[in-house]
C-alpha cells in the first residue's frame, strides 16, 4: 500500500487515513477487502482521535471487533463480507441513533454539503448555523475525520465532481460544484491527485483537458 511517496507492506488488518493519496500494488494471490467512511461509526463507542492517523497505516485490531474480522476473513463470498461488515456497523449506528455530539454534527454537515453541493461555506458560517464556535466545530472535524472541516469538504467536492465527469460527462457542469471555470476545476483535480501521481494519471488528465472549453 502506498501513501504519498511511502510504501507500506500490508500483512495484517489496517486502518488507512483516507485523506492521504493511496495506491495499491497488487501481486497474484492478493485478496483485499475494505470499507470507506467519511466518519467511522467506531467513534460512537470508542474515544479515537483520527487526527493522529494522518501519516501512516495503523493496525485495525482495536478499532473493530476481532470476531467480526475473523468472520469476514472466513466468508466465502464478497457479498457475505459486505453483509457482515454492514451489519456490524449498522448495529453501532442504530444503538447510538439518539446520541448527540461531534459525530452527529459532522456527519450532518457533510451530508448537507454533498446533497446541496455547497462546499465553499466557511467553518465560521457552518458553526454559527449550529450554535457552536468555529474552534469547537474544527475540533469536531479533527476528532472524527482526522482533517479540518475545509479539507473534508474539498475532498468530497473533488471526488463528487470527478466521479460525475467520469461516469456522465454530459451532465457535468463545473459551476454546479462551485468552481469559477473549468480551469479552476482542473487545477483542483491536479492538486487532489498530488504530484506523486500525476504520471500515473496523465492519461486521464489528458482526456479531461480535451473537455475544457
């Protein structure tokens, strides 16, 4: 597994900081199964500060029930793995459905930003809308996602924009995502891919440039 310029051999269950740029280097016989969260439900039950997980890979053992990990490894099909993991995390979410605090506020803000495609609001504006200070909201984002509120919103923004352009280019409009023009979007995409991956993504960037007015 490669994060930024560093490569890490993966021989156990791990937690990856998904704010990092990631590449998987596969070999014959590899079997990889993963799940991606904007905010991991595990923070509803355990005090985990994900801002400490920004630079490298970490063991998963204390973040997920060991029995579930064993069941997932032993499962015979991909669908069964999805069923096991989804059930495990859904039980946590349901158990804490009435809870309030950092997780609920951050997930609500991320959901609203995605649905409304509103990614340019300042932390001060978002915090005022929910009656908390900007410093408190920033602390909530760091604790639950490991990155600042602005970084979280911009990652969701570029992922949604790039996904739409790749799957339905006729429906893509840069202004729908708050970009000033196509060049603004293209610049953000290149910075998101990071200089370490521009070589790998050059073919895709070339196709995107053809779409530019």
